[in-house]
C-alpha cells in the first residue's frame, strides 16, 4: 500500500541551544547540560514533527478530492517514532539524573568506574540512599517506568509486544518523560 506523506503543520522552529542550556542550567555538570540541550532539541523535533504532525494520504496531491482527509502516522511507523522518543528522552533523564547523583557523591554509585554508572545503577543507588532517596520518592515510579520502557526498546526484549501495545502506552510514557524533564530541570544541586 502506497501512502503520501506531509505534515499537518509544516513550519517548525527549533529551540535554540542557548535557551535549552538555560532550561537545564540546574544540572550540575556543564558537559551534561550541553549534551542534554542537543538531545532535547532533537527530542522536541521528533515528538512534534514525526509523532505529532506527520500525516499520510491515500492519493497523491494532484489526485486528491477536496473532501479527502489525512491519516496521522499509524501502525509500526508510529510505534517506532514513539520508541525513538523514549530512547532520546530516557537518555536525557539518565544524563541529568547521573550528573545530579554524582554531584551528591552517592557512594554506591561513585564506587563504580564512570563507564559502569549505568541508568539502572544510578536509579538503584539514589533510591536506596538514606539521605537523598526522599528527593526522588515522588518520581521513582516515573523513573522506573521510563527505564523499563527504554530497556524494552531493544528488539530482542520486545518479543511479545507489538506496535499496538506501544501506541496504547504512548501518552503515559511521553507524559512520564515530560514530568521527569521538569523534575530534573528544577532539582537544585548541592
């Protein structure tokens, strides 16, 4: 089946990196802030343009009747775009969370070499820390949900899930990512 694609709204203004760096300024590592700003720029484009505005048509433009209606991105293409949002969004969260955890010198995490400070280890170390665990108690469910979905993106781990499952969970996971963005953008360093 051939489909023709365009955007429901084709103009898009990228957030400039300076404003995104400012948004993430409370992350206590400038290299992390720079990486996050670049990833956030792409995340917003992907979520807005691909997940939100791509639409398809059953006929090419010159053959469309005035009453033809477009269809939003659907099926496995939409599921793939959502999975890409989860991948980029969870990477942003992992980077911000790790920078904050390292700033807090959470011993269970810091005893690992930097290349072994994985998202899972950051989560485990922080949520089990006697002093700093309360800081994230209100968002642990979102963190674990995003982490779990990120791990399910790997094709082998996704056996048994189909595109319909991803689409059914879309708003929950994207909302969790957005809540975590806000949380880590506003978390003070120590």
